[in-house]
C-alpha cells in the first residue's frame, strides 16, 4: 500500500510542477509535460513490481502506438477552445481523442499489431 501512495504522490507532484511552471512559462510547462515522465515512471514501477522485462517491452510498444492517435487531441484542442468555451472545447477534443483511439485500434488489428 505504501508503494501506491508513493507512486500517487510522485505523480501528483509532477502534475503540480507542470501547472505551476505553465502559469509563468507556458513553453517550459509544455516541454516538461511532453517529456515521457509518466511513461518512464510507469516502466520503472512495472519492472520493480514484476521484474518482467517483456512486460516493460510490451508497455513501451503500446505507448508508441498510442502516441499517434493522442496527437489528435492536441491538434483540435486550440481550435475548439477558440470556437467554443474551454469546457466545450475540452469535451469535443476528448471525443475526437476517443474516436482516434477507436480508429487506431481497428487499423492496428487490421495489420495484426497486438498491444
């Protein structure tokens, strides 16, 4: 249970740092947020929990294939926020993201790429 609390606190600190830095320096906040910190931490914790390199490799491959559809969110968000209000823009962007994941999964299945 203490490992879960530590993982949660580390993740919360990263998010808090990003939001705090972004208030003053949006570019730096974006840089920090774009770093694969979450992925790196998840891989470290997965390896510590399982000692299974194959699971880490599978996670890495899955992350790679999911980055492509996740870019749709960042492409449409600025447009939707300008056109609508923040929450409507965010909601529509999340909907586009979900649709992108569904389409991506179908394409990956077609090419027999397992996640």
